C-alpha cells in the first residue's frame, strides 16, 4: 500500500467482514483499491474482486494492488454493478462502502444480483460513513429494503476516533 494510513471507515469495514483466508470477496465501488488491498492482506488462497464504474479509479486500484493481480489474489474490473457478470455462487462476502443506491432508491435489481452471486452461507455487508446523524436512518432504510426483498438484515454501528458514526447493514438471503 502507499504512504498514508487507510481511512478508519475502511479499516472498520474490513475488520467487520469476518474474513476467512479462503474467502472469495467482491467489493462494489472499490475506488482506488484501498479496501481491496486491506482484504487481500488477509487472504491466503482466497480472492478479492473490486469493481468500479470509473476506469480512472480501477487504474489507480491496479497500481495500488500491483502485486495482487500477479498472484491471482486480486481481480479488478471497470464495470457498473448492474452490468457486472459473475456466476451464481461466486462470492462468500460482498461489500460496498458509501454506495448510496442501496438507501436512496429501491435496490431491487441490485439485491437480486447480489443474491445470485452469493455462495450458500454468504453475507452482504453495506457500509456508510454518513454525514451528521444519518446512521440510524440509513440502517432503517437499508434493512427495510433488504427485508422487503427476502433478506434478513442486521445493523452494526461503529465510530471513528473523531466520533463520526459508522454503520453497516449485514444482509443474508
């Protein structure tokens, strides 16, 4: 990884993923690949795939994770979530950080994709570091949407060292 420490929200997210070394992980909206690198450090035999609709972001993620793709542990793709094409049961863990579509509109199409891509026993983790006091609101909206589409949902809360609230909604089929 590069010089500056990773943002606390990403460290918290990766810690709460409860990864096993052989997990197959998908990050939606991976940006510059910081969380991909953190996940990759915890895998031995597993893989992490990062997708983002920005070619510039994927290019930066490729530079950050230069050793990962060579070893086969890290895969990166420029694609939007709704255009991604993964096989049924491809991932044990799927996560996204600050991807607002899951709480700002109906995520029916996206949740259907995630359900298909999850392996049996898999879990989706949706994280936010919202401004102000919106963590509870986001947790309620995302949990309600997940339940409406046949998932079980559980909200987790954390905080940065400066007191900013963090929220994760874990959903399972």
